[in-house]
C-alpha cells in the first residue's frame, strides 16, 4: 500500500510559488491582474500572503480592514492557485510600538530599542502577545475554512533576544522551575564558587551580556535554553487561535546555520518544517556549497520525519550578502530541485515581484521591475514548475535513511562558550559537514537528528564532537549500541554534562567509557599550519590520546609524541559496535573507515557506486513504500558522461527506461522504480 505524508493534506501536490506582497501595489492595482496571468505562465500554483501586512490589515488599533486579503485570496483562487496565509507578527505596526513601548526590546546594555527594522518585539510582553493573539484570531475566523488557503505560515524567521524587566523576571522563573526553587542546587550546577560568584537568591541572577556575567557557562547555556523556551511559548500563543478556528497545518520558516534557537525543540509545536535556503552559490566549489545546503535540507526533513517545504529561495540572487551573484543557467533549476531530492514538497521563492523601494528592492524575484515574462529568470522558474508537474506523483513520499548524524544546538552553544581547545573556533559546523559529506558523495540518504532522538531505526549513527552529554543522551547512545546499533563518535565526546560541568572519572563520561572501550587522557590542539598523521592520513586541529579499556586499535598515530597510540578504535558492546575517531583528519581517514563500515552494514548508494561518485555528483531517493524515486544531481560545471543506476528505471522526464544517465553541467535526472 502506498503511504504518503503531505505537509498540506488539502493540497496533495508539489507547491510551486512565492512570497506575494500585493499590498505594496494598492495604488497600482492593475498589477494584481498582471500578476495572475504571469503566475499561470510561470507554472506557479501557490502564493504566500500576508507576512508583513499588519499595518495594512490593522492600520489603527482595533480597526481591521481585510479588503486587500479578501481580494487577493479570491483572485488567486479564481486563478487556480492556493494560498499559504501568514500571521503578521514578524513586523508590528508603528502605532503598536508608540502606544505600548514595552513591546520594544531591551538590548544587553539595558537600552530600549527604537522602532526599526523587523523582529523588534519582546516575546514576553503580555501586551504584544495579546495583540498578536487578537489579529491571529480575526485571521483564523475569517480564513480558517477558506478552500483556497492550505496552511498557515506563523510569523517570519523568529529570532532575537530581549533583556527587559519582563524577560529578566521570566528567566529567573525559568531557573526557579529548573532548580526546584533551590538556589544551592543552581550554585552546584553552575560551579559558582569559582571567582566567588555564588548566588544567594534567584533575584540576583541577570542574563549574560556585555555588562553582566558571561563566565558561568551553565548560566550562558540556560539563557539560550530560555530564549528557545520563550520563543516556543510565543509560537504557542500565536498558534492557539489558529487551532481554535482552523484545522489547517501550521509551520514557521527556519534558517540556514541559525544558532539562536534549538529547532529540535521548536519543531514540537508545528505541524511540518519549512525553511529559507540562501546558499552563496559560485563562492568556491559549488559541490561543497550544495552539500552544506543539503545538510540543512536533511535536518529540516528530519525534524518531523516527513516532507518539509522550501519556503523561501531566490530564483536568481539576493541583495544582502557581501557579494550578490546570480545563479548560473542550469543551477537555478537544479538548486530548486535539490530541495525536492532531499524531501521537500515545494519550491517557493522570495519574492514574486520586485518591490520599488526599501531594503529589498534589488532582491531577486520571479518578476522583475520590467514586469514581463521575457527574462532568463522567469523562464527558469517556468522550467522548474513544469518539472514539478511532471513528477507530481513524488509529492508526499518520504526519505528512507539508514544513517543518522547527530547535530545538537545545545552542544554547539557549550562548545562556543568553552574556553579551551581552539578558543575562538571549534569548527563544529565544519566537522558535522565533513561527516555528512561522506554520505553525500556516495549518494546515501542521511537524517540529521537530536542526541535524544529515537535511533533504533538506523544502522549507523555518527556523533561528531558531542562534547555535551547529559544522562539522557548517554543512556540513549549506550542503549542504541547495546541493542545492535553502530555508533561512530569522535574526540571531545562526553566531556561535560547538561550543565557544562566536566564528567568525573574520565571522559567519555559515564557509561560511554564502556561503550567505546576507551578513556581519553589529553588532547593536542594543533596550530593552524601544524599537521600530524595516522598511517597515510593527514590530521589537523585535534589529536586526542586515548587509553584502551577493551577496545581495539584500528589506526594508530605515526608521528607526534603520541606515535603508535590509537587514533581510531573499535569496540564491541552488547549486540552493537562503537567506533571512536580521536583526531580530526583532512578527509581521507574518516572516509576510509566509514566506507568499510558502510560495506559491512550493507548500506548502499541510491545509484550503483562502490566509491564516491564523480566530483560534484550525488544521488538521493524518496519512497512511498511501493515505488522508489531516485534523483541524480551534478553540482559541477563539467559534463558527467554516465552515472549507472542500480537497475533499469523509468526516466520521469523522458518516460524512457534506462539504467544510466548522462549529466550536463548542473544537470539532473529523476527516475522511478
């Protein structure tokens, strides 16, 4: 039986659309009709509306005018399209800030911010929460059952922090709850006797900042956790009236390499994940850029274990990077289909039509200032839309991954605060990317999961630089291996607990010593130009010395004072296996070890590949439980003459059966078994 999981069940198809801002053209409404015709020409079937429309919908407090939304939604529906409707809290109107200054944020130097930009609002403010809830209630009542609307887009790119009195008191309450109202418990967890920074009362605690305490790492971590928790609470406040008056799913748009929020926790209060993808294409090797974008596609797919939506991308260029370069012909379509290959059920752009003024007037758009369809960018969007129509049967299919990589925001925060190793850059992102690239280059699906996720369905789990491991994480990893899983850990594993206190008794902490069968003694942080070696493999940055406690040495160091000691170990634990890489390599060591593990576990590529595919080439698959769909992608500007499939498959673009495909520069193939 076919099983599909559509993010928007009322529209079980690929979504192809854009952020649409018709309120910017209220004085030139003939453009609205032009837009409807152009949307059909562009093969677009959806528009996201209302993201920054608060001042148009509620120009004065309590005075609502939905005429522009009514007309827009009616026009799009009559044109055969669908709408993802946004709540407007990402940019509050001027009257709200002037009348209720408490909604404006206070920075880490105690200064209340002025009206500027967007996202300049306090998530704790009862006034702001009430005003957001009120307008969301009105929107949900009016459009919650509108047949043109298929989902809710809640706010826009949640971000930012506030240190006003309301937030400070909420933070103290957050800590009171965590530490059961016992300040002594907090002092123990924070190790505050260091520098005589012991707290006598929760009311003495201030958030870390430029003028306050930043040397208590447990406090820093809990502030980050509080910011996530307060944002989640605000999202729940936004979503509550939507749930009351509408059964449509809700999402928020997340971001690339965003460090402020723990999206694993945020994802619990939304129905499907979506994100805004803006890589710096052509800034170096496009295959590296593609793989890193693929990492984030995989992460957002993994948040809910079902298809996600690409909520924003540019059809050409952005306007806010240091250098704003358009995507080359071919890559414009390929980069859109990359999201689909990784599990997206949409390709959406920011923006539909270029605005005339303000900060994003030069940002790429489907329709430029010329207002015509006669542009390269428009034609590439047409092509993407046409392809999505041809492969519409893939919408709703899922990604079956036998490999998972652990990525953890809390671990990243702890590493960033840690004063040790390479003090200013531990390279956590870079290291996670490097392990993910091993699977990307072989065309193997890889989920990106939290350390406390259910790991039972994976044959192999990679845990790079998992420095922070509380009891729950230790138990989860140990149980996974004990039950037959294969765990691949690295240097720094299990150094501190959830409060950033070092584990006693040696590292890795707790049961992880038995899981890996080693104890780490010390770590050599190499200078940037310094290199060490393990067999023929070059090492950089970190070389950890370990003592065997039952594990076997797989590879040993060949230089340095730790010559002939283990660099990679293997240990049997319960029914499973734990591999430990004690050093960072420049590429070949992890690849050699992991290739052997993949072969041993029978984890195969989506295509016929016993070694990495040609440079820039990768493959991904999706399934409905009956059919398998394989995407083969070439992110290089060189032609690849042949990539062989595992068996003859139907080419969904040509409707021919073949067992191989040729890939032009920035080319792709989509196949069905």
